[in-house]
C-alpha cells in the first residue's frame, strides 16, 4: 500500500486562471518534502488543497492509498496538523493554554468542549498540560508557558505555533512559510528542528513544507517539488534541483519580471 499523503494530477482554477495544473506529489513517512516556486506559482493554493480550504477541480488525493477529501476541522483526527502563515495563536490564552488547545483537538474531550469551558476530568486536564509542557520543552520554549503570545518575540511565537500543531501528535505536519519574518539565525535553528521531526523517537512526523525561502528548503528537504505557473517543473533531491535548468528558468523569469515591473 502506498503510505503517506499524495496528490494525483490535481488541477485548480480560479475563474479563467489556472492556479494548479496536473500536480502530483507524495509525502511518505520519514520524509520532509518541500514545495517551492516564484510568487504566484501556486504554493499557497496547493497548501489550501491539502488542508481542505480549496477543492480541486481535477485529480484526487489519497491518504495511505485511500481516497481522501480533506476537511479543515477533520485534519487533526486523521493525524495531520498545520501551521498557517503568521502564527494564529489565541491572544487571550497563555502559551501553555494555546498548546493545550492544540492537544485537546486530538483528545477525547474535544476542542469545542474546551472552548465552551465544559468540564474535563482533572486527570485528563493534568495529562494534557503535562503533554503540552513536554512539547514546549522539546522546542526550547517551555520557559514561556505562562506568558501571553502578544508579549513574546516573533521567533518564540513561531515555535509556540509549531508546538501547538505538534501537541496533537500528527504523523504529517503541513507548514506554510514557517520562515516568514524570521532572521538568519532563527531560520537555521528552525531548519534543525524541522529536519529532526521525521526521525525523533517520540511522535515522529513527516513534513510538507511550502516555502519560498530557498536556503531553508534546500537544507531540510529530502525531496523538493518546484512549481511555476501552477505546473510541476522539477522534482528531486536538493542537489538535483540546484542543478536543474528549469528551476533557474522559473526563478530567473520571475526576477526578470520583477525587474521589468
Ligand atoms: N482565491 C483566489 N481567487 C483568484 N485567484 C487566486 C486566488 N488564490 C490565488 N489566486 C491566484 O492563483 C495563482 C497562484 O497563487 P498562490 O497564492 O497559490 O501562489 P504562491 O505560490 O503562494 O505565491 P506567493 O509566493 O506570492 O505566496 C496566482 O496567480 C494568484 O493570483
Ligand atoms: Mg503563497
């Protein structure tokens, strides 16, 4: 059986504009797969298809070989977590509460119950908090557990958002532009973190990374898919992608367009 999440010949149109055209890719367990491409290439659209925000007009998706129609609110139950561009943390909750909310998404008591303030057993509550703290600790930000997100540096908030996604123990993590707004040193640390995710002892998870920051993608991915005008123009290892003339064309074309604009 084909393990992991796969897109098969996916097409998406917005009116007359083709945002994705015949796109196929797969993220298998143990892998970090990157999707790169110049502005407007279709990266966010692809991410939105995977999350269920956008339905494909053509093609299909499978999860472990079975037909899969993503729905945003059902992803966690299927073992898929995501972070969005920006951090999307709840401003009125502490860091720990934010991560507990991520964990309880997956927990039996349910996220809605948590939001509505319905009682959870003390034991369940303690278990979730312990787990959330452990996840914050693995990301090196447990020290901020009682702070509210608004007071924290952006790089810390990014990690908290990552912790919230990982608290649900996903087997696949979808990341949209995680390096956005980060400086060089923070990006290097983020890269190290992402690289480890599929190989760690507890709760290993595969990663699909949508990102136009070329260095990050090159340094963490096992496989890279390059989009240009909605089409896959190259797929391969970072080394193969670096030397592929189609990739240089896509980025050079974009650079020339920008220079002309
Ligand atoms: N909701 C929408 N309605 C109409 N057109 C859209 C919509 N979303 C995206 N597009 C168009 O689809 C194409 C692909 O856009 P998309 O946002 O997926 O690109 P991207 O690779 O994420 O670009 P960027 O690097 O700028 O984030 C673009 O031409 C964009 O203008
Ligand atoms: Mg985008």
